[in-house]
């Protein structure tokens, strides 16, 4: 039996390599998208965790964080002695000073790099890098940073604690670790920053065990807060929740599109092997052997496709084509991560096998039901006995029921829960797939009646009748195109809705005429407008209002990241209380009248009351808004993100622009008008969502391949009929028309179904999943302008897609196809 299985599978590869390659390619495309997006999401999360914990060793357990109360000097010596006496022997203490430094790569780019002070003698993260036979270097650069700086002119200069530090080449040692960071002796960094304090006290497991158990110290101190590695990891996961959700949904939909294409190919595979299954039955085989033989064949293809897809996915992830970005991530940090957990490859391989088996099960059942009499049949249809047929109206009932249930589940309101929305999307897709199968005959019947009056081209009639003759296989092609179209329109609707909401928010919340920013620091996400510039601008009579604006995208409340906005409150707002965004209230259940505990640099832990909620479209995690005067009393900052300027009525424009130009040159700043500022916000949003555009292109490519594959199989299955038509005088133009009308119908039906599908899915994504996951409702828009272009796009696409199979059709040898064995 094993011999016959292997002979059958190897024979298929040998006799029809094109079908095998198409199957493998179809599986590989979906798996490659899934694996690459998951790896890139992991890279983004890992970069946030590493930056938070200071790129420590893998044995990191947790850390004590100093709360930075300026009235009480940070003298941790006694505290270190206290925790040292309470810790088990296998846990080491590693004091750390973790600060930000800035490295100017060129005139256009400045990198924000963590600079970390540790005891170089005891630190486990770099101890293996120190060679006792050589002179100890002063600065340890991560390997990625070392490679970036190799092309620069030495000594390189970094800015830390407002002081410039010159680093010669002979004092740098590279560390084999991902990320961009610098490690030096903690006393050296303390001397540079003129401080004796630490930012963290890390706990490191020194048991040399493969397991890294969690540890929760019992010590409680008013100035030190303990954070476990699990808490830090969960915080990073929550911070990237939206992008991970979006990427997972989209990549899984891409996998689904791919397996619709695979199912279509397996239908053609069954049709081409129908006689072989009949022969096996006639020489003593069983129905079960046919069933498992088909599944074994598809499993073999799935395994090869899964391996190849994993390889492509890893390759794509290294190119960072599907990069995961938001306001917390640093693209320069993400680019340095080359290694990843092997579990993503395992997931991709399992999805390829399981998905392929599900795609093949229907055709495996057809192989089970086949009879030896099929050897004499020319038709390749799988017929079900009339006694077993389900009435058509029941199929329509089931499809509409699935759609209605999906819409109901999609709009259910569950805070922080996206499962109902995802299930709803699944039900809607299933309903539309059933409708595609059921409506082929109805649409073709309508078209046949219309053509009798308006259009009687025989190629058109022949083309659509061939589609109707194999409704199941063609419905899979239509469903593949439908899913791709729906994905494109739904994602476009989502990004357009974000853009419309963002534009409205900028118009409502920022009515200033100009904004001063530091464009060089902007790329690193750091504030770069000096605070002392405020007084200089306020003295000028050119501006009626000068408003400071500060952003902290990593503002921690209750152990989670939020965004802090600092600006001038209006006269009717209490300057000593906070405002929160409506999605913060929705997600955190902290609303008007509630209080928030925050850790401040000047006054320690402070409890501040929420005076009101505002619509604030900026952070998916929630935004806290603080008055500038309250902020300066709690924190010490030397730079702002921007200064907003409102011009005085009747001001001399020439004089004002000259003043702004001088200020910009003096402080190396840029000034933007209202439109330029809006474009800057939109550019930042597009940077986050550009991964979705690439996934849309990938979905379109998969659907085009599915359509080309479907036409290839039509040519293969009907080769004898087509050869006969050519033998009796059918011209090349008529042949092209026969293929073109099939492509045109399949593409039109699939795109129409996809548009209708997206009209249901896009509101579910915007008002269901988006609202439940992130707490805000966007200004819904649908890409109607794109729909208007389809009457031009569809024929052009149809011609392009038809050219590929038509080329192979012209190379067909009539004598070979008409040679009956």
C-alpha cells in the first residue's frame, strides 16, 4: 500500500509538474504572509520590551524602579543592602542607570539610543564579551549600532544629559545582541550626568537553570516600585494590541484566500486524476484507499508548500516589508532584530497542513464516491443522487442566516473583546461563499436571456456556459476574488475612516496658524523645542496666543502605557485636574469624577481627579490631557514637542515670516502652517498603516493567481474540445474571446460579491471590532471613488489576465490533444 501511495504521488509530480507547482505556490503565498506578519509583530513587541528592561540578559526576573521624588535624594545604598539580605542566594542584584542619548547619523537623521550604566565586572549581559587578556574597553555597542557607526567619522559624538561625549574607535567593543544601545560603566555614566542615583535595580537569576522562574519579592518601599518581567511583557503586548490584532486578522484572511485558491486547484487535480481513481477501484482498490490517497497527496503538497512558505516568510520578515509600527515603536530598533522564536515556523507549517486538508476534503469525498464507470465518461462533474440533494431554497436560507447572524455578532458591544466581531466576520464570509455558489446559475441565466436581445456573440455564450457547467470550482475562484476585493475595500475603508477622523480632530483641536517643531528630533520621537523659547515668543506682539504642546507616548498609569498630552487648558477648565479621552474612559473605566494615581518626578505619587472626558483621536490606548502649568509643577522637562502660534489680527505677514525664519534658524527648528501640520499627522498615520497597503497588494496578487489558475485548468480539462474547435477553423481571436469572457465574468462576479461583502464587513470592523478593541468610533467612509473606476479597471485586468493562459493556448499541439489512446 505504501508503495502504491508513493508511486501515485511521485507520478503526479512527474506527469503534471505545473499543477503541483501551482498548489505549492498557492499554499506558500498564504503561509508566507502569515509567518512574516507574525514575526514582524513579535519584533516590534520585543523591541519595546528590550528598551523597557534595558537590554538585560535572558535571566532577567524583574526590577525595582525609582519613583524619582526630587525632595528626597536618591541614595539607594541602604535599600540595596536591605533587598540583598532578603533575596535567595541564586538571585543577583544589578544596579542600573538607564538614560536616553542621541546620535546624529547625518543632517537628516538623529537616533534616540538607550545608554545604560552597569557594573561591567558583575553584569551578566556583557561579562562574556570581556576578554581578560585585553584591555577593557569603555563603551560596549550593540552589534547593529556598531555596524551603523563603522562608516561614520571617528570619534563619534553622542549627546546625553545635555552633554556631548566623544567616543574614539579604540574604546568601542561590539556586543552580539539585537537592538540599538550602549553600555558603559555605571560610575562613568554617573560622572557624565553628575548624579549618584540609579534608575533601576535589576534582579537576575544566577541558578544556571534552563527554567527561568518568576519571582515576587515581599519587600515594599515608598520610593521603589517592583515590576516583574511578566508585567513588563504584558504591558508591551497591550501597547501593540491593535497592530497585532490587525495583522493577525489580515494575515489569516490572506491564508483563507490562499486556501480557497488551493481548493480550486484540488478540484482540477481531482478532475485530472478521476480516471486513475477509477482504475484503482477496478483492479481491487477500495473507496477508503481512494479517499486517503487523495488526502495523502494533498498532505504531501501542503508539507512542501508549508516549508517553502516558511522560507519565503522568514525572508520577507528580514526585509521588513510588513513592518509593525505605532507611536511606541522605533523603526531603527525593529530593523536590528534578526532572530525570532521558532514557534512561528511551526504555526505556519501546521496551518499549511490543516488548511490544505480542509481544502481537499470535498474532493476527497468525491474520490470516495467515484465508480469504475467514470473511466468511460467525458464529463467531469461530481453528481449527487437526487434523493440526497438539498433543496436550493434551503441553501439560500442558510446563507442569509449566516450573514444575519454574522452582522448581529459583529455589532455586539463587548469592551476589550474582539472575538464576537471575528466570529461575525467568519459567518458573513461563509454566507457569501454559499451565495456565490448559488447565484452562478441565476446570473448566467439572466445574462443568457439578455444576450438574446442585445448581444449574441457565440464566444460569450460558450464561455459563460462553461462556467455554469462547473459551478463548484468556479464558485471557489469567485470566492477567492471576493475575499481579496473585500479585504482591499474593507482595509481602505478603515484607513480612510482613520484619516477622516484625524483630519477632523486636527481641525477642531489645533486651530493655531503655525507650529514650531524640531524635525530632526521628530524622527526619534523625542521633543526638541526648547522651553525657554516660550518667553521669547510671548514677548512678541506678532502672536495673540503662544501655546506649549508636549507628548509622552509612554506615560504609565496602573502599569499600562498611555499617551500624555500637555497643553494650555481653557479658562472654564480646572487646571489642577485632568481630562481623559472617551476611549480611555471606555477601556479603563476611569471617567469623569474618578481619580488617577500617577508617579511624578517632583512630588512623587499624586492623585489627580478627572474633570471631564473629551473626544480625542490620537491614541488607541487612551489619552490623558494635563494643563501645562500643572505639568511644570510635577515634572522637569527642558524640551517641548511643539509650540503652537496664533497670529495677531492685522499683523504684517512679511514681518511675521521673517521673525519665524530667524527663530527657526536660531534654534534649528521648522515652522509649519495648519495644512502642513495636518499632512504631518496623516504622514505619521500612513507610516503606521503602510503595512496594510502591502497586504492589500498581496491579496490582489493571490486572487489574480487564482483566476489564472482557474483558466489554466479550464484549458487543461477542455483541451480536447478546444483542439477540436481549432481544428475546424476557430481563429486565435475567437479563442482569446472565449477565455476573455470567462475571465471577465469571474472577475466581475467576484468583485461585485466582494464589494457587497465589504459593505457589511467594513462597518463591523469600524463600529464593532474597532470600537470594542480601542474604544472610539471613527467617521465612517467607504471608497466609493474606487467603485466608480471599476468599469474601466475590470476590462483592463481581464485582458491582462487572459494574455497569460492565451499564450500557452497558442502553443497547444492539436495533433497531440486529438490523439486518443
